[in-house]
């Protein structure tokens, strides 16, 4: 039966791969992977021999047509990314939209997503929050931050180690040095770390520490009144 599965993969710790996720990857006709080298390690770890092909943001527009043709012929495809849940700041949206448009069933398995443990660990309100993912580069960044200046819900961002300090400086300019923040890195890995405090104290911390891994920034919203 033609179908597309979106299968979350561990964000660090291999033990976070679900039993159902392993079964789906073994049963699928082919796997669409963001980086076949990275995913190859995952498949080898769980003895998954399903054929794999590259599907990432640089080629998905060109390959989506041929992929859809195969699925419509009755094949089952499984989409994975390097880490976490597909389509969350990773490729996935385009093919899901196309499957829906062409009447192909889509099913997303529950599993690892980096911002969820970071949000829960933060100690900041998590009943309502805004997930922003990666901020736009350069000019679009300031515009986006200004648009969030009055947001009262907790804000969640992804950031690379190369831009973290500059991003925190931009946050201080926009939200003020005393806004509460929690930053998590290396989630589920041996050196997992969460640093909490004001924007200024957290910036000072990371200015004197090695920046490694992907970062999740959880920023408190504007206080009412």
C-alpha cells in the first residue's frame, strides 16, 4: 500500500530510537535520508538493510516528482533526517504537502524532537509557547526579533555554536539584559548541559566556555503589565 512514514531519529542517544521506528524502517521499500552518511550509521546500528537515497533541502524540489511516482506505484517510503523529527527545522514539509495533494496516506511517528526536552527542562512556562526554529540570517533577523518583542508566550529557538554569542547579543538589544533564558546543548548526550539565568549572565557564561553542539534557546515571554 502506497504510504509515506515520517520517522523520528535520536538527537544523540541511540537508545531513544523507538521499536516502532526500527520496524517501519526495516519494512519500508526505501528510505529518504537527509545525509546518507549520517543515517548510514543509524541503519547499521540497528541492522536495517533498506535501500536509502538522499533527500535534503538542496535537492528535494528536483527529486520530489520521481519519489512521488514510486510511492503512487504502491511503495512505502520512510523519511528520516539527521536527528529528530522530520519537517521540524528539517526537510519534510514539501513531500508531506505533495502526498496530501495526491491522496497518498502520511503518518508521522512520535519520537525525538530537541525543543521538547529543552522547553520542559527550562523551568519557564510551557503551557503556551512559540517555536521559531532558526532565525533568518542578516537583515531578516532584526525584523523577526522586533516582531517578537511584545510576545508574552515562551519563545523557543534553534541556534548553531557559530552564531550563539551574536544571537544572545541581539536578544539583549531587543529584549533587554534581564530577560530570563534557558539554553540547552548536547541534549541526550554524555555532556548534556542546560544553563539558566538572565540573557546577560548566560551570555557571560558562554563567552568563557567552549561552544559545541546544537543549541536550543528557551526565552521567557514579556511579562504582563
